[in-house]
C-alpha cells in the first residue's frame, strides 16, 4: 500500500488538486489490473470431474457458457462459492455463498442448485411468515401439543440461521472480521442480558476476549449441547473457508435457563435457537420468534435478506427460512434392528429428516432415540415447518 497525492501546491486550484488525484488513481488502477495474474479457467477441470459425480449439485449446476460470460472478478467470486464442492467431489450440495449478495449476484448458478436441492422451480420466490393463523393441518385450538398424541415431555428445539448484512459471510471473513463481528454482537447481548426472559451471559472462545471461557468450560458447554464443536474437523467447511481461524470470533450466548442460545461464528454468523424439554411446540417457536424480533430490532443490526430468496445463509440447503425444528423421540420398535431404516421409510415421504442425536451424520441413540425434523427450509413458511 502506498500513499498517492498530487505534488502541486502553487499555481494550481484546490479543485484541480482533488480532480488530479482521481484521474491519477484511474490510471494507476488500470496499470495494476493489467499486471494481475489471469484467473484460472475452471471449465476443463470441472468437465473432467463432473461425470464421475452426478450427485454433486455444485458441479451439476455449473454452466460453462454462463461462467464464460462473467468478468474476471465474478469468475473468481463464483469459483470461491464452488470451492468446497470442487475440492470435495463427494459433496451433495457442495457450494456456499461467501457474500450476502452472492445468491443474487450469481443467480443463474444458485437458482439451478436451489431448484435441484429443494425441488422448486428455478424462478421460485421465497416468502417468510411465522403466523400460525390459517395454516393447513393446524389443530383447531392452534396448539401443537404432543401430549395430545400420548407422548411425554421431549427435548425440542427450533433454530434459525442469520447473517449480518455488514460483514462477508463466514466463508470469506478474515480473522479480524470474525472478531469484529463477535464484538459487534456484544451490544446486542447487553440488550438481551437486560431482559428477564432472555438474560444470561456471553461465553467467548476467542483467546484473550473479556468473556473468554477456557478449554474445560468450553467442553462443558459442548457436552450440555449449548456450544458447537470445533468446525475445523469438517472438510466441507474448511474448503469453504468457513472453519478458518478457529476459535477466533466464536462463542455462544446462553440465557439463564439455558433455553435460549445464540451461536456466534459457526456456519452462519448467528444460529439463534430455543430449546426445551416439554410437549408444546408453540412454546419454543413463539419464544424464538420473540427473541428474533428483539435481536432484529437492535439499532444498526441488519440481517442479510435476499429479495427473492428470503433469509440468506452460507449453505443453500438452509436458504429461505434458515429454520430447523426438531425433537428427539424414542422409537424402540421402529429401530429394533439397530438402524433408522424403518423410521426413514415412514419419515422421508412425509418430508421429515431422521438424524442421530449428535446432529448431522451422527448415529441414532442406543435406546432408539432419533432426531426428527422437517427437511424443507426454502419456499416453505416458518409456520408451515
Ligand atoms: N457442503 C456439504 C455437502 O454438500 C454439507 C451441506 C449441508 N450441510 C450443512 N451443514 N450445510 O455435502
């Protein structure tokens, strides 16, 4: 970095000095751009890779003609979004947005990927709506109480992913930006701490942070399902640039009753969630909506929203609502063979995912407990999930 300034002071007008600076910079920029190394054309590499990996949505959504039409800057930007799927051909989705605008900036690519994954038309538009009023299938009293199904209190959780408009998405953040984002959120946490229904504390994993929790305390938070795991064990997130600089800029806000939690610096800037052992799904849903309104109402805090796609998340699988609503249920007979195959045979056609208890790609509980959640995130309303 250099400091550039017009040299003249005498017999030149002030207006000419500032204009001379602008005109000189224009020439310097052109000279700099001419020396920049050309961006690698990824087309031949992908043409060789794609036929062997038809289930990789990132690879199958790549259109050489669209790519060729892009400027060098946009070519590099699109390659950045595709990097995880290229480096990990076994990916199912394989791409991640790196900037809040990427879904709109690279719409010809992402609209294909979204259509394939979510089973929607390429020109689909997402609508957000939390109001349960008039939702098809809702019991007459509006209550989603699993006690009415003869079930005991179960562990239930609703989470949403959110990203701040003011920062790059986690895949493109520098270490400094990760820490700046964490520190920006301290203002929001102060506001939550002052509210009896959400009050609690912020635990930072960033060494040297005033709210730092040490390794032993961090592990306790992980064991209590409050903190998220070290992301650098995830090859997809590493290739995407999302897991870098761990544990800097990472932490969790947790309410006194431990039922309201915000993850900071995981796959999305924020993962905001409510969890409770109970029977009434409305309770976690309504509490999350109210908390979200508080966070959303904080001065200077603006979530990234796409005009056509709704809530912006790093991964296109979460786009739209960013919402996963789940509960843990014991299905000892359906899982008597030690697998979730029978549960999946029933759940999958209903649009429900069956997962293990440790989240994505983890085994089911030894007692037959599984994690059930609606699979859809995009082109579905929160109230419908
Ligand atoms: N990138 C990985 C893949 O394509 C994970 C995608 C979904 N999971 C997620 N946590 N976003 O297989």
